[in-house]
């Protein structure tokens, strides 16, 4: 696109936004959106993982073997 056209579109966009921001219904809509964003925020990944883990069956040994294996792998990685 030609720069003059793009500049003109940016100016028109800004003009429209200025008019919208000046209107009470639009400001109210933005306030409602901000409020909803607080409640619609996705749950943290850790919360989902905790829920999955709590529903899973505990392996034999209470999972100690798995933890020992992870610990050994971490020690190996550090020494490498």
C-alpha cells in the first residue's frame, strides 16, 4: 500500500478510537472486559498438574523408585 493511504488509515483509526474512548458505553464495555479478564484467567499449569497427579494411582513403593531415578539422572547431568 502507498504510505499516504496507510497514514490516512492510521489517522482515521485514531479518530475512531478517540470517539469511542470518549463515549460512556465504550468505557463501560472496557471496564467490564477488564473485570471479566480477572475471572476468566486460565488456571496455572501447576494446578492442573496437581489435579492429575492426585487422581493417579500411586506406584508401588509410594513413588520412591521414580524419585530415586530422577535424582540419579539429575546427579548424572550435573557431573557431565
